[in-house]
């Protein structure tokens, strides 16, 4: 079984920074990609950033240059450093991973962590 535990959300003023962490317990699965989505009230869930097993990164245009995703493979932990935060970054942030076992891939989500940016 796979479990994702997020931490690091909170309340911050515009222009401030936060770092989110997601620790993945993956047992015998192999992480193919891991990253972050977010969902603001009344909006659809959207990709923020993810990083592949080969360390390729993808960012939403809205966060490029402000957010940085990184991972510690030894700890199966992914981080999202968020700088220059804006009120529009306010959302619940979800860790998500795609893992593989034998020839099948599976999709898992964390419980979410609230990020609130005040103006």
C-alpha cells in the first residue's frame, strides 16, 4: 500500500514563503512521478508541479520562477518551496504520486494541506 503524508501548509502574507513536504511510504512500489496539485474554492484541481524518477520537472505557468520542486529519493520525500506567494495561491495543496508495481501503475493522493496567502 502507498501512503502520502503532507506537511508545511499554513497562513502567510503575500510575498512570503512556505515549504511543503510530502513523505511517501511506498512499500514495494516504484515511484514514477510525484508532485503537487492544488484546488481553490470553486475551482478545479490543477497541477502545480511534479518531478519524475529521472528528475524531470514540470511546473504550471502560474508558479514558474516562484515555486521549486525537489525530492530526496533516500527519504521518498518531495518538497515544494513556494516563494513570492500571492493571494491567488491560496488553495488546498495535494501531494500526488504515480507508482508502478510489475506492469501496472497506480495513482495515489494525500489528504491535502491548506495554504492561505493574505493580502
